[in-house]
């Protein structure tokens, strides 16, 4: 009996199958993102706590090996984090408050110089700088009219930060039980695979966080020393801002570096601002061509185009917080993919040789 002829050729059927897979995957990702946005008050602290645990895990393990009880070691680690983060935020805010008026004044002076050479374009810039205070006042009035909503957002942010800190404590304290818990919740026969995937994802995030922190520290120290040599005010605060901004690749470095140049322009003039720009660019070249290849070589490597697209997607979903979380989560996904490729990528179907029997 002759078999029926397929309605579509093989190429068309393969194309349709891949389209179905892509549409199904896109649907699952979309539903997942919508759920995360809907339950962001609970999901965001968990994600932040996982990143904090990945970054602070080595310190906690070192304290435990030194004989400190696990709960005490987790508590000391969290206290250290609060002290460092709180100090960095205070330094950054104080530096911005102290130099804010000087930045506006320098922008007005620069705008007058531009208007002398370029006419109307510089006049518009001068008007913008002159009206900066008025614009900020109007914005403040608009914000004041919605003060209840603002207080609600601030309260929600504080609650998420406290919850994330508590989760970091529990994750660090009970990290030795994580593998057993995951295996107990895994479906039958998949415990080994899930544990391997989880370990690979955690190693990828740990490597990314440790590498980024080390690079951020080096960048911040180099830029701080350069600004101190140039006698730029608020150099420690600008260095702290560089350190924080380094966790958002490319964009964070651009914003923090631009602010350092503006502060130099405000207080020390155009020539010193050019020197500050040179320091920032030199540090960025050092990071891109030396630090990144050397420090991040043992972690998950992502193409800059992938990083920028990831950051853009994170910003569209959750703003600045999404930009902060997008890259490490993508690193974890790359780690899982690498584990799956290691386990199943080299398995090729057996090729049947020619029949040893002749018809």
C-alpha cells in the first residue's frame, strides 16, 4: 500500500515547527514577565537577595571556615553590606548636593561661550540652564501634588529593601541546605540535571558579580585618584558613584563619567574638565581592553550587543532596577545553556553504516 504524500515539503514543515517553538517560547516568556511585574513586590526582593548572596557568599564561607557560627556569620555579612551601601549612598548624595549649584553655574557659563560662537543654538542652551531651577521647582510642585503616591512608592521601596536584606541573611545561613532542598522538590529522575543547572547558574552569577565588583572598585579608585590629583571637589563621592554605576554596564559608566566631567567643569574650568574627561576615557579603555578580558575570562562571556539589548529590555520592563538585574540574570541563563550543551550537545545520533548483508 503506497504511503500518502505529505501536504507540505520537508523544509516547510521544519520552518513551521521552529515557528511554533519560537511562538510558544515567546508566549511563556511574556507570561513570565507579566507575572513578575504583577508580583514585583515579592519577586524583586528575591532576585536582589540572590544577587547579594552570590556576591557575599565567599565572605560568608570564609567566616564559617574561620569558626564563626553560620547565623552569626550571615548577620555580620549583612551588617557589613548595610554599612558599605549606606556609606556609599551618603557620600554620593552629599557630593551631588554640594556641587549642584556649581554645575548649573558652569553650564550657564559654557552656554554663553557657545552662543558667542554658534548663535541661537547656544542661546537655547543658556535658556535651558537659566531655567533649570524653575523647571525643577515645577517638577517638585507636580510631585508634591501627588505626595501620597510618592510616599507609597518610597514605602514600597523600603519594604522591598528590608525584605531583600532579610532574605540575604536566610539564604546565606541556609546555603548548605539548598542542594538538598532542590533535589527533594525535583521530579523523579531529574534531580541531578536540575542541581547541575542550578550550580552552573549560581557560578555564572557569582563570577559576574565578583568580577563586576572588582572592576568597579578598580575603576572607582583610578577615577578618584585622578580627580583628587586634579583637585576636583567631591572626588570620593564621584568615585562612589562610579562604583555603583559599574553594575549597569556601559550606561552606568557613561553617566557617572559625565557627572565627574561636569563637576570638574563647574569648579575647575574647561581645561581641567578636559583632563577629567581624559582620565575617565583612559579608565574605560583600561576596563574594556585589560580588566574585562582578564577578570571576566573565567565567567560567562556575553557579546556587548547582547548586553546592550538585555539592558534595554530590562529598562523597558522595570526601569533602572530592570537594568541592574538584566545582565546577571542573563548570565545565569547563559550558564544554564552551557550546562545543557555540555550534557546533551555532544550526543550525536548513531550513524548506521552500510549493511553487511547483500540483498
